[in-house]
């Protein structure tokens, strides 16, 4: 909705999006801003290391050095660390920075304490916080919320009223009931379920696809898997023919030509379902690459 809102406004701002934002998200913003910049950073919690990674990402800061100081810069980022560091670096150029704090996965921290909202550090109302229910509760519950300065909220309300005539009343009643009376119990249940499913998924990958590489996620419902030497788009088509739907990395990257050997696998499903899915993926990968399906334990991955 934020992207659609700006599509009707004059050009003149610049937007930055997380490199791992879906390509369609970048496309929505592309026509609304005179520049679209993607950023990548280390998963490390070492702030100095992350700052170096952000600064070194194809010198993207140099590309915006010529943006006039009176232009507003909007940053969308799913990671609080990346967003805060990007803002700190951009401040060197005296740009007016607005952070879109995407908190749709905040409740899926696998039992760990979630990061504090960026708005708690904001004294100038420059943070737009976005939340939603579909990730924690049910994918069909397409209901979310935006918290921002009142002037922006008022404009977004007008835009939304003109675009969809308002959110379904029954859906809002259901959401209010869950949030008021069942949120903590649901969060505990969901995170326990995700931890069990992730363990099953990793064990299955170790057994059936020992050459695959991944990093254990610190939160969220998805595992990114690297398949060395493999075209992820082609692999996804072959996997679908065998009854398993995976999303190839290029469709989930805002930068063309990235993540070409990576797939994203959600682990909402029950452990038995994930084990069967990985067995089929392993067979598909073996057929595609000429490898012999392996049951050898051991895998190249890093846990965080």
C-alpha cells in the first residue's frame, strides 16, 4: 500500500529496499521514485562489520551522493540492524531518512527475544512500522497495520479508502479477538512448531542433499538453501513437476542476477511432510546434476 501510495505522487524521492525483498516489491516502487537502490549486509551482529558490508556493497552510497539534501530518502528493510546502520551511514550525506521497519516476522523469533522496534529509538517520527497477522496466524488472514507520523497516516487512510473501500469487518473482528486474547499462546505454539519443523528439514537435507549449503535462520518461517552449480529457476520447475513447490532465489531478489543458485523453502509444514519433500528434492537434484542420491550424513552449513 505504501508503494501504491507513492505511485500517485510526483517523482523526486529515493527508495532503498532490502536486497532480499521480492522482485515485485521493487517493481512496485520503481515507477514512484527517481532511484531504486538495493542493499545487502552481513548477518553478523557486529555493528562495525555490518557497517563495512553496507558501505562496500558496490559503493551504493556513491550513487546517491548527488541526491539533493532536500530530498526525502525512504528505506525499507526487514532487518533492524541493516536499517539502523544504513540510516547512520546516510546521515553523513545530510539526507532526510525515513525507515520502513518491516516487522511482519518479528513474532517468529524461534523463542528468542525479538529486536526492539526502531520507533523506540526515533525522536523525529521518521520510522514507519509495518506489521501483519498472516505470518504468525494464517496465510489467508491478509490483514496488517502501519504505524507512522499522523500526517502520513492520514494520507494513507485516504488512499486506502479510495483503493479498496475498507478492510472486511468480519476479518477485523477475528483479528481483534486473536490479538487481545490469544496472541501470546499462538506465538508460543507457532515458534515451537517452527523449531520442530526446522530441525526436521535440516536433518532431511543432511541425509538427502549433503552438498547443499544453508545458514540456520535466527527467525522467520523460511530456509534459504544454496545448490552449488545449479540453476535455481530450472530446478524449481523440475521440483514442481515432482510435486514440490519451491521459490527460486531470483524471484525473491530485488537485484537482477542474484541468488541464481538458491531456493527458499518454507517450513510451516509438519516434519513428515518436509522430510518427504526433501527426499523428492534430493532425487530431483540428483537427476538434474547427474549426482547419485546420497544418504551420507554431513553438510556444509553454518548455524547462528
